[in-house]
C-alpha cells in the first residue's frame, strides 16, 4: 500500500518510522518548513524531514495548504505533489497546517 505521510515533530517521526519499518511505500512526506532553532538561530529540519531524507523519500514543505490563503503557489505545488504520488491513503500525525 502506498501512503503519503504528513507530520512535523518527534512524535510524528516515530509514527513514520514504524510505517516504514512495516514495509509501507511512502512516496511523499509533507512537513512544515525548516525553522530557526538553537543559539545561532540556524535553520533546522523537522524530525520528520530528517527521517524522510534518510530513507530517500521526497519531502514537500509548503507554507500553506490553502489555495485561497497567503501562499497559494505553495498550496498548488503541494496539491500537485499529492496527486503525483498516487497514494492509497494519507496518514497525518501532528502536521500543524
């Protein structure tokens, strides 16, 4: 079964890790954009993005999913990526958008 995963924090990365370990195909991961963190306020990837990249999975980081919102181009690109993944289901765990 092919699935899309949407999540951001450590809690969600545990769920993604279990899905990958169970043998599910995950052609696309959605996660929030990298955010400044730490003393140097350097951009840091979310735990979900880090795990997805370790598994060579495509990652999309739209700023919004609303076509009528502030970032309609991001929403349209995310929608196209979701359609292109041709997944059977989307699993969402603490995504935040």
